[in-house]
């Protein structure tokens, strides 16, 4: 074999290997024992939270079905349907672009995305959504204020809030005939990896509000009033804003060790509005 023939042969092999990234479309299916006691709300929250953390966009959310999509670098796009019950969920392929889908086969990247998403949903189900996370308070502390109602809207759009509980920041006009039941607090945090600072703040708020909603329902409340930051330094003069705290972002060299952490901590009063 001549040198030229060897080069051609190696090129053919390289081309053949590059085409081996196609795999059968992966459908994630998970079933849990009925004694795990997952509610529809718990299952939905776990799925939506995992989607948001993985940078998927929730297109629609209704009882028993969540639809989502992801676009990476404006080139690779995938859409999935996620039907669920109190004892199961699955992630079904719906559509894609730029992932070489053909006859039930697709680029391996898609299957990795689905596998990561499946693992994250299981992790969310394994944790107690009503146990507060500790927001980092050491190192650099970068407080910012974001629009509260925009956060409520986003949380409602992705299905984390169902409208059964209303939220009122401290200083807002309160509903009449509100019977106070108890005080409540919640805190959530997320790392800023692959998120803008704004998105990280809104994600932390959405998760915090979902926890407040869950606690309100368990207490028989339908509103949370006088919502403010857990610490006095978290209060804002603008009654339409909530505070988001980013820790570690401005410490030189720390970014290489871990991503900045963004958190939201809120306290309020559970009430029953007649």
C-alpha cells in the first residue's frame, strides 16, 4: 500500500468513526413504589426544578404533563414531553433540530441531556422540598433587587405556582378579612454556572415561592403576606422588589474553585383570606 493509499484509508476510517455518534433515541422511564407517597405537586415541582436547573424552557405545565425544550448555541434544539403520575415519570422525544434525528436514531448528545435530566429529577424527589437551604453568608456579598411580581409570573408560567396562594410583599396593600395562622420562612439557592445573574436570582425566587406555597397549603392558608427578607439587611425601600444575594462572585480566584452562589431568603405570615 502506497503512502497515498494509507492516507486515504485513514481518512475513510476517521469519517466512519465520526458517524458513530448516532444512537437509538433514549426514553427515560422511572417507576416508584406507591408507599413513597409522592403527590402530583411534588412530582411536578421535581420535574420543573430539574428542567430549570438544566437550562430547559418549560413550554407548558398541566397536571400529568409537562412540555419542555432546550436550545444550545442556537444550533442544537430538542423538545420533550414528560408525562407523570404520583408513582412514575418518563421523558419522551418530541422534536429536534441540529441533532441528526432520523428513523428513531439521534446524536448521542441528546441522550446525554435526557440522562442528566432523569438523574436530576430523581435527586429532586430524594430531597425534601420543604427543608430550607442555607444561603451562604461568608465572603463577598452582592445584594441586588429584582421585580417580585415578575418572579411570581415566571414561577406561575413554568408550573411551580398554581395560583392557589397569593403573595404580598411587606408594604403592599393587604386583602381584607385575613386571618393570621402562623409565620413562615423559606430560603433557596442555586449556583450561577451556565446562568446569567438575573436568571439565577429569578430561579432562586421561584423555588422559594414554591416552598412557601407548599407550606401555606399544608397550613390551610391561601395567602402569604408581609413578605420580606429573612435578615434586616435584605429589606428594600421599594415594596415591589425582593432581594437576591450572590456570594463569592467577587473574590479573586474563587471563580476557578466554584461558581458563585445566588440565594433568596424570605419570611412572611400565612393567612386565610375569607
